[in-house]
C-alpha cells in the first residue's frame, strides 16, 4: 500500500481528525473601539 493510499484510508476512517474546529474569535473591548469616534482638534499654525 502506498503512502497516498494509506493517507486516504485514514481520512475515510477518521474524517473528524482531518478538519480541526476553529475557536470563535473574541477580542475584549473590540466592540467599544468600533463604536467610539473621537477627534483631536489642532489650532492652525500651532506648530513652530
């Protein structure tokens, strides 16, 4: 049996092992950052 055939047989016997389940993405504070809008005012010709 070739290596390719053995790998195919393993994939057929254990389909769950071939595809891992991804964990859901979570970022603490990301929702607040999306909604927060701010502006920083600068005076004209203030840089000297």
